[in-house]
C-alpha cells in the first residue's frame, strides 16, 4: 500500500504568511527540469481535511487548514524545515486519501 506524507497548517498561514505558491511553483519547475512527475498536491478543501482524523492537530489550529501531500517524505521534511510552523504526518492508502493517518 503506498505511503503518503503531509505538512499541514492553517490556511491563512500557508496562503498569506508563507510564500507557498512560490515554493510549489519552484518545486514544479525543478521536477520538470529533471523530468520527474509531480508527486505533491496542495489541498485547501475543508471537507477533505476534516476527513483526516486530526484530533491532535485540530487543538492547535483555530481556523481552516490547508495541507501539502506528497509521496516524497524528503520533500515534506524539507517543507517542515523551510516553513517551520507546520505539523507533518503520514498515511497509507490504495487510494490517494485515506482515513488511516498517523501524526508526528
């Protein structure tokens, strides 16, 4: 079963306080240059994010959240170092999004 990793924070933080659009655009360009398929998604859908069992994280987020999901753990770990104020975790799924999620 494939494993996916995520970095999650408040939607306001990721979209307004951090240059996430620029970061993801640069990563996409880098992947094109090395002929690698894009393996990350930026998710702002509150219904999808609420389907994640986020009890540990929700107590720290007082507003809508957004997440970057990837099959590349190193990318998510890099985001954690680059952005700082995000929670990271992982889940396994035959389908991209699953309910079986572990938070770090």
